[in-house]
C-alpha cells in the first residue's frame, strides 16, 4: 500500500527529515530494539531508511513497515546520539500518523486503545470513574483472582496494573497554593491526566516542594491531558485539540513558567509549538521540568536526613526529550544523608514507553530485564525516576526480579526531606 506521498506537505516534511541522516550508525548501540534484535530494520537508521522509501514512493507502506514503526519505543535515545540532528521523534510520529491514516492497525486491541485514548483519558470525570472501578476491584482482591486465572499473555499485562491509591491522595489540588516564607515567584503547575489518579501523592509533593521553595503555585483551570499518548499512537488531531486546550488554560492563568513533573508530558508540552505553529510556541517556551526549575532557581536546604542509597534512573523523555540530565542528580545530592549510587545504563529505556508495555509485552519485558539486572547490581534502597510510566514499569520490574528497592519520584524524596505535609483540603497545606 502506498501513501502516494510526493504531493502532500506531510510527505515532503517526512522526506526532508529523513535526509538529515548520514547513515553513520552512531545511534545503533543506543537503540533498545536494535540491541535486542540485532536487525537493521529495527534500528533508528533502518527505520529512517524505511520512512524515506515510503516518502519517495519507492516502498509501500506495508504491515511490515508499520510494525517496525510500532516496535520502536519512541525513547529518542537515537536523537541524543545523532551527530546530524535527526529529529527522530517527529519523524516517528509522522510515520505512525500515516499508518493510522491508511488503516493498517486494526482489530479489537486497536479499537479498545482508540476508545480509551479518545473517550476516557482526556475526560477527567470518565477517567476518574474508570480508575475508581479498578480500585473497587483491587479492594475485593478480584485482581489477584484474575491474575491466577488469566492466560499467560494477559497475566503479564494485569501484573503491570498499579495499585490505585487512597482517595486522600486523589483529592484535587487547590487552584492556588501560597509560597512558604519569602516569596520568590509564581508558577503554573501542569497536573496531567493519569498523575492525579495514580500518582496524586507526587502531584501534592510537587506543589508542597515548590511552595516550600518560595513559589506561589497556580493550578490553571481548564488544563487537561497533554496529548502525548495520542501523538505517539498516530492520532495527531486529538493531540492538537488537547494541546490547544492547554495553551488557552495557561494563557488565561497568566504564568511565565509552567512546571511539569511527568517527563512524557513535559516533552510533549515543549513540542506544542510544532503541533500548533501559530499559538503553541508561547506555552512550549514556558515549560520546565520541576527538577530543572528548582535546580536553576536554587533549592532551599532540606532539613530532614534521608539516609538511603538511591539510584536515579533517567526517564527517556526527560533526558532525550528535554535534555535534563544533571539537575535531578544535583537536587538529590542536596538531601542530607542521601547517597546517590551510579548504575549501568541509567540512560537506557526501561521499556514502559507509554502503553508500549501493553502493546509489545515481550520486547518491553526484555528491555526491562536488562535494566533490572543493572539495578540489581547496584542494590539501592530507592530507585528514583520522574515519569509515571517509568515508575509503574520499574515497580513491576522490582517485583518480578525480586529487588528490595522502593520506586519513588525524586520530588517525593525532596518532600520527605522537607518533612512532607498534610493532604490538600486539610489546611494548612504545608
Ligand atoms: S526512538 Fe528508541 S527505540 Fe526508536 S529507533 Fe530511536 S533509539 Fe530505537
Ligand atoms: S546517528 Fe543520526 S545520522 Fe547517524 S545513522 Fe543514526 S540517525 Fe542517521
């Protein structure tokens, strides 16, 4: 099947992007799917070659080409390694959008994915209701029963489901949290879609840490899902619609900085200018990861010791998508008593990649196994990482591979070192 590309602006952009590749192969050793398969077609260079062939009309957009585009984790390690500045993430999104456009992905799993991404994830009330159902199932241990009875392939996917936290941690954040002590500024906070439901404690900790560092925190009304999962799944129209909602919400909030604590969301928000050329640049320029922001502003010394050995594991969309590497490590080193322990391959993908661990469980588990081996050698008390998907994947990896470590967001460690705080809705907030 050919996409008839030469006439379309999209195909010209795809072709132009592919021309940046000089075939040097420096990206190959960093690519998780190449490391697992050894196949050129499953490497960044191979995928660029396939994309160029399709754009030139020399290669049909077949099921095999589509599968290589979806076997890719979208980790963007190849972008960091590339001396030619190939923007692989954009190229991949564009290829996946073409795959969707010509209808190569089909079947019940695809229909469920589309339904959830379009009709549940971007709608906070529906998402909350769905996650409350999961919590009820977990409360009566039906998930444990399902785990025992399910066939092998399904069992692995059920095992990835995180425990839904207590309602206290899912309580909404106030619209404004005032700075503690001397005021240093005012920031907006990006809440996310999954974060308030599954990692509400991390959102609360982030707001507390920002307030303790002297920042008023504005939780802009009208914000919502960043659209990253949609863009990665080839649904650019929904991603653009969601991005437009966030552009409007943060413009109305009148903040100069927008803080994200989820690497995947932060990377997507920083690309809003590409999705919405006329309006997105302003928001894209204002986005900062919480670790990057606190590092740049200077962290107020946390008073409470946290005497643990901590391995920091880079989320791909923080390291490769936002080029934030040193800041979280510098912040963690400022916590009294904390010992930062290096482990091999901290920069390598953990295999989570959005919903990749559900769509490609075998490759995801192989990539995770490599990561867990290196973490097991370092034997930390805590694995720190700043992305919800990575936290879920690493928690599943800790259980499967028998590690003793707790998996936490870096901001949770900072919050504990400041003494934590009471829940939102129970004043005083700090
Ligand atoms: S994004 Fe990651 S998995 Fe995909 S080609 Fe690049 S390095 Fe490989
Ligand atoms: S490193 Fe860059 S230029 Fe070299 S093969 Fe990979 S994508 Fe192409």
